[in-house]
């Protein structure tokens, strides 16, 4: 098959590790021809271009700055990308007949591109629903519910669902939310197709883990609870800082690794408070990040308590891959905590409930973390591999 993948993520090579790159490699390795349309933001000073690399074709489309920029440019860029992608596809891929269009949210503004390819090639369309927008922006008070901007984005969201032949959701809670809030969508085309990776093993000896901790000046004699990934408003990181400030015991050390819009504020907090039970580090290269994760004891997931949409952060997969038990502090609508507890691979608390958080931190010190980590690894291998995602998508193509 010829497969067109539309994404807001900047993909330079599918040999990199990530939920999209891993899935695209699977399609390539199964003999399909893969074409990726990906943005390259104007700050990179790279013009729109088409190339073949790593056995796939990549069309980089010059766009406005969309990530880590002000809300005005982000909004304009998100709306403009639909037309920029469409123009580039017509110019560079006019002779390729596609069988399947894969695309993910964000953004919700790919409808015109998808409709063009569906009408031209009679292609199947499959939405990987990674973000429920604009409701998430309403939850975070970034746009006003019922306002003009919200109504415009709502129309685009409804249109995207309408033209998608299949909608793959991250979890059962996502499926339930989508069906409840979009009764006009045929429920038969909604299914669970979760975040997935091609897992690899990280079998470091205790001595190697000590060397890794020493390299980054992480205490050797404490249980290290690590939060890795995006540091933005949706993560509800005030509760993480509150936890660090409130829970100062000899046995526990908090490590935050990441970058994002909230990093300057969190860095300022660290410089002001100077906690001796925590460390903040900026984003590391993927290989270095993986090595450091493997030397930690527990993975942390935080989400803002105000969320009505059931997020299911992909950072979970990195923790499970490393065999780390997971402590999640989230809103009550996501089912990530339920998944962790039912599989015996983690614990969950409601974001903002400090008493419950402290209780779970106390509990961590007496639990068999190795067994919980093994349960998590099995959870990953049974549910969150690209083999599973590939099979789910191909089953729809039949």
C-alpha cells in the first residue's frame, strides 16, 4: 500500500524513537510505501522540500512557528497549516495514488488535505486521536467556551470526525468520551488504538546505574521518582512542586527532566526555594534520557485536575519500557490510573489531593517496586506495541 501520514510533529528521520516513528517503521518494514508530510517551522530557515530517507519519503512543509511560541502565532499557524500542506501535497505528490491516509491530533485542521486525497484516490482515512481539541483548550482556560474561536474550532473538529473512516482512541475512556460528546459519529468507526512503541530492553547492572546517577549528580542512597517530558500547563505542575515542598523525607528524591512553556517558572521556583530533595534538568537527547530513566526507581505522571477530557500521556510508555512502576496524579476523567492499578504496575491519586499523595509516597517505600515494574513491562508488551497498532489499522483495511 501507499500510505500518507500527516502530522504536526517535526519528523526528520523515522529511525528516531517515538510513537509515530516506530509505527511508520513498522509499516515500512512490512513492505508498504510510506510518505510523511511534516512541518518545518520558519525559525529553522528551511524551505519546503521533498526527499527519500531511511526507506520512506518525507515532505517537509515550511510553516509558521507552531510549537513553543506565542498563542497568536500558534493559532494562525495551526489554521494556515491546512492550506500549506494541501499546496505542498498537490505540488510534490501529485503522481502518487494513496491507499491509506493516517493522521493524528493535534491539529484538527487537516480536513481539506484528507478530503482531497480521499476524493482523488478513493483512499481510506484513519485518525489517531491523541488530543481532543478544542475541549482541552477550554479545560485549560485558553479559549472561552461558546466563544467565536471555540465555535470555529468545534466545526473543524466535527468535520474531521465526519470524514474519518476510523477513529483510533488512546483508551476506553477516550472512546466513551468521544461517543458521549459526538452522538452524530457512527460508533462502529470508533475503536481503541493506543499510543504504542517498538520496545527495547535496558538491562543495566547496579554498577552501571550508579555510574549514570553519578554522572548527573543524583543521590545513590535514595529512591528516585522521575518526571520526564513536557513541562506545560496541561501537566498541572504546581501540584508536583507542592509535593516536593511538602514531602521531605530521607528516602525519596524527585527528579524533573524536560522543557516547555512552564520550564522558566519551574526553574525560577527551584532557584528561589532551593529544595534539597529534588533536581531540575532541561530536556536531554533521547538516548541520554533513556539511560537516566533506567537508573531511576519510579515514574511520575501529572495532569491538571481541571481536565474534562481523558488524557492518556505517552510518557507512560517510556516508564513501562524501563520497568519502572508509575505514580500518577491526574484528573478524575482519565483512566490511566485505573489501568495502572488494575495491572499492578502503579498507583494513582487525584491531582491536588496532597494527603493522598503523601499516603502513596509512604506506600511506595514498602512496595516491591521490581515486581510492579515487571508488571508494567508486561502491560506494555501486551497492549502498547506498534505490532498491536499496526494489526488494528490493517484489520480496518480489510
